[in-house]
C-alpha cells in the first residue's frame, strides 16, 4: 500500500482544530525533563506542536509535552568528546541518560631494557621464542633483587607482567644451580593458567634441558600427585594450591613420597601469587601453613635455612598482590621476614592504555540494565567481561539475555567456579578466538588468569575498591579500555559509590591478618608436630610470639608429645581437622543421569544450597539456558544426579537457617561506652560453632507480569494483573518484569547441615541503651506514619521499621 493512502485524514483535521500547546518555562532544548511515559529523565532535542523530540537511552522518541514534567534530579552534562575512543564515545552517548560520572585515565609508555646478560643462554632463547624480547623496568628490578638473594613484594597493576618478574628467575635457578621453586596459587583456574604458561616456556628449551614441572591442585588426581615424588627425580617447579600443600606437608618425613624431602631440601624460591585474597581466617590459616613450609624445608636439610650465628638465612620469597594499602605489612606476616628485608616493587614499566570509566546512576533493576547494556555492547561488536558478585546473578542475567534474544545467544557465556577445568579452558579459548564475545563471570576471572585482549569490563555491583580496580584492569591491555559500573540502588554500598563516584579513587583497602590467632595457630602446631616435629626452642622462631604458651597448653592437654631430646611430635593425622577456607570442602560431582557425564563440580557447602534433592539447577551451553532438576544428592558417593527439565519456567529457593553456638570464651568481656549516658555495650569474644541448615526449599514459577518499579512505592516489585497498566499506589506506568510465584514448599528431615568453627563476637546491650534504641525506633515509626498516613502506603525500604 502506498504511504499516502495510509494517512489518517480524520486525525489530521482534528489536529488543526487544537489550540497551540503552551511550552512550559522549565522545558528547554538541550535540557532534561522527566517522562511519565518512560519513567526516566530524557533529553529534549526540540518541540513541534504538542510533541517533544527526546533522547531516551540513545534512541530518539516522540513524547507528548503534557507527559513531561521537570527533571526529578539535577542531571550533569558530560563532555563526551573528551573520550578519544570513538566507539566508547558512542556507547556513552547512547547511555548518557543513565550516566552519573565519566572519568578518563590516561595511558603511559613502556619502560623496558634488554634481557639480563647473566641469564642462562638457553633460557634467553626460550624467552625470545615465546615472545619476551625485553624486560619491563619492574621485571628487571625483580630479577636483580632475587639474583642478589633478596625477597620482593610486587604490586604492579593487572596485566603488567607480574608473572614474568619471577618465572625467568625460577628457570634460571633450576638450570644453573638445580634449585627448586614452589608457586602457590589460591584458585585452581589461576594455577592451571600459570601452569600452561610455564609449560609453554619449558617446551621452548632444548629437550635435554627441559625442566620437570608439576601441577598439584584438586584438578589433578591424587595418585598422579603422589607419583611426582616416587620416581628418580623430584620436580624442579611445583604449581600448587594451599589446600593440597596443607596435606602434602604431612609426607615430609614419610617414606612413601621420598622425593618430597629432596624437593624441599633444594627449595630456593617460594611465590605467593594473588596474596591479597588471603583474608580473614583463610589468611590466618595460610600464614601458618607457610610457617609449616619453612619448618618442613629445614627438617629436609635445606641449606638456606641453617642457623648461622643464631640467624636464619631465608629462602627467596615473592609476594605478588594487587594494589593494597599495606603490601609490606602483609608480605612480612606471610614470610616471617621484617618489612626492611623485603623490597617493594610498585612502579610498573609496562605500557598502559587510556581507560574510560562510566559510572551509572543507581539502578532499580540492575540485572535488566545489565542485560540491555550487554545487548548494546554486542551491537558495537565489543568483547569483554561482565563481573557479578554471585553465580545466581550471573545465571539470571544470562537467562534474561537468552530470553530477549529468542531463547538463544551464542555470543555470550557463563564462567564460574564449579565449571570443570576443561570447561574453563574451553570458554577462555572461545573468548580468545571470538566464538564468544562476552563472558558473565564471578570473581573467578578477577585474579591473574591470562585473558585475550578485551575492550570492556562491566561491573554489576560493588564488592571492594581493591576488587573494583582489579576487575577493571582486565580490559585495555593492548588498546584503550572501557569500564562501566552498574550500581544496585537496593545495595547501600553500591548507592554510596554511585552517588559519590569520586570515592572510587580513594586509597584501596588494607589486608589485615593475625597469624598468631590461638585457636587456628594451635591446629597448625599439631600439624607441624606430625610432619617431622620441631624442637622446643624452635617454636617461637617459626610460629611467633605466644606460640610457646599455646604449645605448653597443648602439652598439658596431652595433644603433643615431648621427647627427651627436646623434640615435639604427634602421632596421627591432625590435618583432617583443619579446613583452610573455613568450610567443608568435599567435592560433589554433578552427573547427567542420561549420559552419566560429569556436568560440573562444586563443594558440598554450595551443593547443599544449590543442588540438593529437588533443586532446579541452571547451566549454559551452546547459547541457551539448560534447566536441570536434581533427582538425588547422594552424600555417600559425593554425587548429585541431574535430569533435564521439560519446563524452563521453574526455579527453587532454599530455606536456609543459621544457628550459632559459643564453645569457649577466648577473652574476658570488655565494656564499650556509647554516646548514650550510661548506655553501654558488652563485647564477648568466643570460639564457636556456626551451623548452617538447609531446612527445605520453595518451588517457584517464573512469570512476566506488569510490575511497579518505583522504589518509593509500597507496591514496588509486586506483580499485578496482566490487564493493569498503572500502579494503584503511585500511578507510575507498570513495566513488564520477570517475577516468581510460589507453587510448592518442601521440607528436609533431617535438614542438610554444614558446620564450621570460627571466632565469634557476641554483642550485648544494657537496659539503658536498649531503651534508648527502642525509643528512637518508635520516634522514627511515628514520623513515617505521619508522612504516609496509611501503613499500606509505606515504601518497601522503610518496612523493616514495622
């Protein structure tokens, strides 16, 4: 049909009869107004009659002027032209209505020099063959310090080549002095990635000079790990996880793994990579594990640890970490060296490129915002990562993307911890060769895994400043990068940094640990005594102040034996009572009942919540979401048997309860005064048990329904009938949103239980302070009721007061 024939002539005749619509004084071209139709601020490009031409999320739309009102917030105009990268400027233009702040971080040129002349000639050729033709200034400084027998702490940015600050030295020491090296990585994926890098360099050496490099992580079968120490030659370099090292040290003086003692006797270099991840109880456990490692090396006859004039000449240490505020303090706590014995290397010589940071306004529906942004970035043909803070969030965003793209999206995939090593490797390769353009990931890809060149990083939610910049550093390695922060308006920390984006440039956090924490220290003392033991006069030398008092108490409790020759020792296997990460760490394999293949692997702690009997579990493959039903969680076999669901609209939600039980008092109570006269707190420090119980679960059905997105409305996020278009509470236009409806409820008898022992802080409030708090709460409730009159109209975020 010709377009002229389709004109509505009647509507045109009615239009000319209308009065000229008065333009409000507050409505100006180039300024912002609030659209009641779109429920957001829009930029006004011009007017014609009663229609305004406006920009909404990068698209031009026509809005009736009567549906516009003054802007709800002060909208800051940005000079997008300062973004030199044209595509990133286009992204910013499309999303300018959502942007709170823009920051540009200029790049820097490389500072490098030739490979040191003293390096082993075969190694030099191998480095060149693998693409390393020169050393950056920080790599050269690291080489020089290590070559002089000094320990280092290196904190240069992500993608600056930290690994090549110590890998050449480890190879050089093995080739020239037959000394061994131990590389400790906190994550299996990171260990596997670094192992591949070591193998690549090793294969570039002449065959007769190639080293024996072993990987000891949970991905490697136990028998394979044992065989490393049963042949004729021990490994030259071991890549290991803390969890495996903890159990391996038990065999220090045992005949079954005779070559372990040989490895430790020649140990010259210990690398602790991504050391900023060793926080809380994990950090305390790790520091004590390293104490045991030093002791085990001495017990094995390591010449670098022999007493000389009452002093100990230490092994070379490399503490590699993201930028933190106290790197030397952390390095000292992990190595046992004083801060002045460690050289800090914090200035990078690597080339860096300009980075653009876009900080979005707080989002009421951050997963939907992330979904729309990912679709936009795909349209710009950009490659990158979307970081989220939980696996559930990652899977939700992927499901939304898949739904919006007709149930299939091949260019986006998921990456999280329970994927098997071959799955992780495959997804990184697919990102490298551009089969996949975007990975939605948890913190698994935050640490130093080598990734292909990435254009952008999206941060959906805030975790810490350290993590923010560590993740942001993943993009822009070889060309300018784009970082986009999507804050969740329901999260107070997200909201804080989104509304005060300059705070993102504040100094990053410190990493604080207390290696001498008695309850954890005592367990590692028992492990050390079972690993060949230690002399009574060595206790404080290796395990710090007060460790002699802890040891004396262990003797008193008959947990240790003390021989006539001053040797402290213990029978049995105390290692099984120590969990470095503070949780039960049995591995559960997820099995496809149809093919008997392993889908994924996860810890028991996660399986209790996400893969219990009856649970709906989501995976992604070939561009679509797969919905599985767990038919049985078999704890005897450590397997969960899963079957594909016919329906894709079902979900489950576990009913989780925590029970806290103090076991023993660690310190005498302390009284803390407050601003309330005579209103005090009493703090009691316990060692206690935390029991997490999964009591059952709810079965939910997904429904797309009209939903209010006004956070200040009492109807916020409550699904409405399909025919409704306006919220009955605030009058806002309802938006189609994905919601859930409970359709069944199930109870576990007995509940699924996970127990950990941790330090507990009990806070008691005296009567005076309790009365003051109650009175203040009543005062706030009265003020809220006075404002809203009807309790049903109270916004959902204020409901906790009631």
